[in-house]
């Protein structure tokens, strides 16, 4: 069953045609990777899903419902959470306060339990729970941004370049945690320039070039595709 579906989506920045008929699906329980170079339209695709941009043509549906009439702020309660490129943590708030902000729309009594679960996923955050987010390293801020997103209990997690600017050892830790999050029941759409890491953990993948889907296949098949190997994996 498709939890997310984009059908022939076109989107513009002014007169710039950023998305040119993008169609993709994400099935419940999957990790789907969207790879491509700078300016390919990856972040624009996520922004369109989150209603931060509106498609000029085409539709975005989540659990079978067209998202056209919803404001971005309403999508969190619907079950969509996004970790933006650059993390976007609240720099003057502590780690704990950032996590609590992730549950701003919730009224249940299980928020404390979910904070404990985030600390299990990211033990570093528990150690730094009283530290101001703005004083943390890039890797720690990425962990916090992911933890904050998970506090909304999303059924779909959108990740925009989670490895950007991180040391290799931290990249491995972040991607390992993405797999753990998925195993716990959260569907993931991952936008990532590190194509090798992205395809290693994904079930399926899409290759975006200049605003259009150039290839789509299983992650394993894309890793073996000659064009993907040459352009995105550095294999001659």
C-alpha cells in the first residue's frame, strides 16, 4: 500500500521550472532514497510534499488523501515529519526543550516515554540533554533534529541530506539509526547526495536529474546500473 504518492508534479520557483512531472511512490514500511546532483530538485520535492511549495500541476497524496488543502503546520498531525537540510534546531533551547517542541501538537501522557526512546536511539542526546542546541557539534545537531522529528510520532519521515558536513564515522552512525527507526515502524523517504550510503540502506530508489525522474528501480539494481555507478557512485 502506498503511503505517499506524487503524480506528475510540476513546481516552479518564479519562472524556473524546478520539478518537471515528478511521479513517485513510497510504500508503507519502506526506505526509499531519492538521489541526484546539486540542483536536481531533491529538496524541492520534499518541500512540495510538505506543502512549503504548491504544485502547479499534479498531486501529492498521503494515505490516499490529497494534501493540496493543508497548510504545512497541519501535516505534522497527519503523520509527516521532515528533518530539513541544515538541521534547523532551536539553537537557544536545550536538547530536552527541542525534543519537547517536537511534540508540540500532542496532548497524550506518553511524551516522556518517547523522550526516553529517543535517548535510547541517540545516547549522546541523553548526555547533553541540558546543553543548548546551538553549542553542539554538527553530528549532535543532526541527531537532535531527527529525534525532534520522531517526537511527533510520524508514520512518514522525510530526511533531507542527513549526512551533509559530517565526519564518516558519524555518517555511519546516522544511517544505522535511520535503519533502526525504519525497523521500529516508520516509513522513510531519504534525500541524499551520498548515493552509496543511501542505496545501501534503501529498499528502492529514484534518480532525479534536472527536475525529472531519470531512473527508478530497486536499490540493488540501481547500485548495479552503469550510469548510476559512473555518475553517482564514482565507479568507472
